[in-house]
C-alpha cells in the first residue's frame, strides 16, 4: 500500500531520481508478511555530460533485499552501482524487497529512503509502504473468542438440561380463572417451567447434546488454528455453513424467547404499563397496588413476589390484585426460561458474529 505518492526528488538539477511502487505495493491494501514487493527506481541524467560511477543506496526500513537486478546487500541497506549514465539517458531498475515480519496490529509504515550519487550530483527521495501481519492479527482475535465466548457454549448447553434448584418449588400467588385463553396459556407454560425448574428436556436427547458438543468443539478447533495466509479466507458461505450446522440447536431454544416477548406484551396490556417498564418494575407496582410497598426491593422478581406474599399476610387485597400478582409470577417463570435459552443463543450468535467482525477488523492485507 502506497502511503506517499510516487516520490520524485527536486534538489539536484543534474540527476533526476524517481521511485514508484509496483504491484501489491501500489494498491490500497496493506502488504502482508512474507510478501515480496517491487519498487521501480528511475534515474535520468539531465546534463550534457555523462555521469560515471553512480551509486544508489536504499535504506530498507526493516524490509529485506531480494538480491537481483544488480542490487546487492550492504549491511541493512541495498546498493546499486551504475558505471555511467549518458546525457539524457534514463535507467530504470527494479528493487525487490521482502516483508520478513510485520507488526500487530497491522498498519506500521516502512519508510524506504533512496539516495543516488554520481560525481558532484546527489539526489534523494523516499516512499512509505504500509505492512501488516493480518493472518496473525486475525488468529489473535480468534484466540480471544476461543478462550471466552466459544469455550462457554458447551457448558451453557450442558446446563440447559439441569434443574435450577435455587428457584421456588411452589407458587406464591396461585392463578385463578383467567379472562382469556391467552392468559391461561401463560399459566400453563409457567407451570411446565416451574415443574421442571427450567430443565429443558430437549437437551437430554443425545442428538441435541451431540450437535451442541461437536459444533462447539469444531468452532474451538477453527479458532485455535495456527496463523497462516489462508486463515483470512473466511467467506460468507463458510459463515452460513457454521450457522446452518447449529440450527438444529438454535431452532429449539428460540420458542421460549418468543414466548416471553408475547407474555410481556399481554402483561403490559392487562396492567396498562409502558414499554419502558421491565418485569421487576411491573412486579413492584403490582405488589404496591395490592398493599405491599417494598422498601429496598431485591433484584429477583421471585424474591419480590415472596416478599409481597409475606407482607400481604392478614391483608385482604382485591381478587383482581391477586390475579395481577399471579400473572406477574407466571410471566416471571416464562422470563426465567427465556433468559436461560437466550444465554446459550447469545453465546452461539456472538461466536459467529465475533468471527466475522474479527475478520473485517484484521484481514485488511492485499492477500
């Protein structure tokens, strides 16, 4: 990638020096490690007399010389010796350089300074090339994903089949007859979730467990591979394939999340609350409406409901207020199941999108 425009020295009236990056070096993308780039060096004698013993020295800015086209190494520099340049003669010589190492993150500029001397004539110029080890940068981002998000997928999937024994085994407010079948459906969903303490029996099936485990293991293997030039070739078709192979699992953890969205819509409609109120605020308001004002409320909706039950002992709330609290309790169970499913769903989705975002961020080299 050319950072400065093709450089042309202006300080020497007798000898004109021009440098021009070629190929990959002239493009818009960074030059990766192990790449060989070319710079066209042009010398022109603008005097009426020949110039003899012209020496061109290139300071390579950390790049390595490919010794060809008359260029030879002199320590860290490259040297080209020209016996003579006739009047108005133009000599073009290609300087080939190899990127041995590149920085992380990509983007360091390698400054190539070139000076030509012949007799009393002297001229110099420079050009900058942007280089980067995109493969290693991508691999580093994948490693972060592997040891965090990706490594959490299988434990989360394994946890789906296990009951949460910290949750209450009994209802605080028993549901009564509902005004509509839709609300009765919420009670039935909640009863099922509470009866299993959120254990998802789909994850007791071997094909579900096998798919989740195999997929997470293969994703870890992909994210743990060594850096190589081909690692950046994560195309959209490959990502779609990764997404498709886990669809068997994601399709079965979507329904609880959709059920929760519908449940909250119905709850807000029945209790006449706005979109900005979450279930905790709704529970506190329902409890206060029933006569149980809770100071320093706990974080858990279930604990709020338990506290409300204790505060209402001996009181006589209206049947409608008890119905509202029991409806909040049903939605709390639906929310708990949805959050457990969403945790696994988010880990899967964040792993996939994490790969694509890491590629866009780091795979910015020419190849």
